[in-house]
C-alpha cells in the first residue's frame, strides 16, 4: 500500500474524531470540517518528502494549529469590526507575492541545509521541530543520551540558521 493510500485510510478512519476535535476549538461544526479537510490537504503536501513517523499525531497537530489560527483570526476580525473600522480599509491577512516568494526560497534553503546534515542530526531535528518530540523521546528513539539529542538538535538548527544567513 502506498503512502497516499495510507493517508486516505488515516483520514477516513479518524475523520469524525478530528472534526469533533476541531469543532470544539472553533465552536462550529462546518468550520471544523473545513479545518480537517485543510489539514488533510497539508498532510498530502508534496513539500513533505519523508514518511511521517506518526501520521495521526502529525495530522492532529495540523488540525489543532489550523483551528487555533482560525479562532485567532476571527477574534481579531471581531475586534476590528467592533471598533468601527470600515471593511474596505482592512488589509488582507496574507503576505504579498514578494514575501511569499521569499518564504518559499527560505524554505528551499532550509530543506537543502537539512539534507546536508548527518542522518542522525537530521532525524533528531525533524523529530523535534516537525513532529514535536521531546528530547528524551528522541534520545530513546536514537539510542543516545538526552544531552546528545539536545546537541544534535542545536547543531541542526544552527546549520539551518547559517544557511539562511548566507542568503542575506
């Protein structure tokens, strides 16, 4: 079975649970459905090049983040409208095309920098930053000390920061 099939199976097996979770955060079932669909699309993103160790955990994190983003945005909009701001004067809550292109370039640089890392360092960094693992869990997974896991994550982040700094 392919990763795509696995993602569909994961989505359909946990869809109701994820919609309930998102709905509880956003306070609206239909918006909860939208959040879960958006999360699934992000899970299937071509930017994700490596298999995800715990896809359900990752999908739940995406759902949570999207739902919280939506509630923050709604709260901000309510405050703006309550203060009498005119809708025409409100800027779109999205970066401009130049910023989007620069962000994509930065992301490409980070992916390239990560591919240059030794495998163990790259894995530690990915688990910590993308999967949200704690250092002690990374250490146990890699069979190393927690201090070494911390060092690997730090070195990985430092390498990525230097790669971005060279661009500037």
